[in-house]
């Protein structure tokens, strides 16, 4: 475990460092570049927050320092992705947000481009992952405000992703940064089930803190459940898709949807992913293998099936292959480009998944 923690920390330092644990709490510390607009990318930074919390447990002597870094990262994300892209100095908050309710306007993805096919906007699955990160932060610190911010974000974005399709409730995948326009009208494979699981986690934490009524987010949870009833529970075969499917399934193993989803994902993992991903990296294979997607698969398998020694051995083989490239070698491969931060952060997450 000590070696894993060392690799974990090395990956985090490469993205968010330098950070001096002995200097914490340092309110002037700003996290390093996560590869997005003005250095922030919501998906990567969500895992970054969770990873700092993991470090606070794995290296408990410095626990308070790591929790401070997690708070600083969360605050920085809100200050960058909760505001307009322009002007570059003191941009206004997103429409609907206020100083008292900073997440009521949602959070941008953090894409480098403002518009276009791969331009900025809001993804439902990024937003729910950020809500989860804030909820983990609330439980780790005992500070209710992080859960309150997650609930605020959940209430703000939910209706903006909901549509009616062929007479039934459904969802869209991507909306504009002002939450007024649909940018991609299809539904993500896991958006409904992830919303259902994450919103229930937020509700449970809010009940524990006593900061909201017991039925907070219940109407949103019920709507996700209705969409799940008539949506096909299918995975694309993409490694990240199967990984996030297993990740979300592990929160409610006994539910029928969870059993169905996990069975599909484990079949893909055993029959296709682990066989292909255990092969050595070559110049040719590196062109079509994306590290962060394979780390997502490894994360999900570890969360759902950590009791299976054979699966854990296979996952570790995949992590070792990539670890040598990302950490133990020079690690400056130009082929990784802007994916380097997300690769490193998700590598750390897959090494030691957070148990929350």
C-alpha cells in the first residue's frame, strides 16, 4: 500500500502541485492546471477533490492539510467554472447565480473552446460527479455547506436537462452555459441512473446534517426513477462507460437495475476490456488507447468486485502498464497532450478508490 500511496501522491503533485503540506492551511495556494479553460476542468477536478480526501485518510498525519487542499480546489472550481468565460478579469457569475447562491447558475464543463462541436457548455454526468465530490467533502470535513452547495446545484440544473420525447419523460446530454439551449439532444447512457443515485446520496447527507427538509430532492429522484423504468439499461462497451456503470451500481447492489447493469459491465470487463488492456503499450496501440478511459474501467471494477482476486490482479496489470509511462518514466509524452491531467488524476483514483 505504501508504494501505491507514493504513486498516488506523485500523480496528484504532477497536476495540482507544488503543494507544501507543512504550509497548510495556506489560503493563497492555487491548484495547478487541470487542462481546461483557465486551468479548470470539471470532470478532472471532481476526481481531484475526492483524491485529496483519499490522501487525508491514507496519510492521516497530514489529514487536515489535504482537506484544506480539497476545499481550495473546490472553491477555485466554483470561482472559475461558475462564472462566464469573458471578460478574463472579474467575469460575472453565470445567469441565475448570486453571491449567496453561487451554483444556482450551474457549472461550465471547462472546455478550452467557447463554442463548436467540442465547445463549452454543461454535461449532466460532469455535474453529478461534481455534486458527488462536494458531498464526499461535506462528509469528510463535517461541514454541511458543501452538501448544501451540491443540493443547490442539483436543484438548479435538473429541470434544464429534462425533456419530453415521444410522450415520455427523457433527458438531454449537453446544454449551453446559460442553461437555455440544448446542444446535444440525446440522452447519455447512464445520466438517469447516475442522477438517481447521486441525488439520493445528497438527500441522505442533507438529512444527517439536518439542513434541509426530509423530502429535499425527492421530486427529482422520482423523475429519474420514472425515466429509468422505460429506458434501456445498456452499455456502449467503452471502458469508461463500463467503469462508471460499475461505480454507480456499487452504491445499490441489490436493486434490479444495479444487478442488470453490473452483469453487463462485468461481462464486458472479463470478455473484452481486461484482455485487450493487459497488452503492452506500443506506438500503434497508444494511438487508440486512452488512459483515462481505461482508468475509469479499473475504478469501477475495483469498486464493485474488489473481493475477486483474479479481477484485481488483472486490473493491477493495466495500472502497472500505464503507471510506468505516466509516473516512472519521464512522463512528458507529447502524445498525451491536454489529456495528461485527466490521465494522472484518474490513474490516482483507480489506484486507491475512495471508499465513501
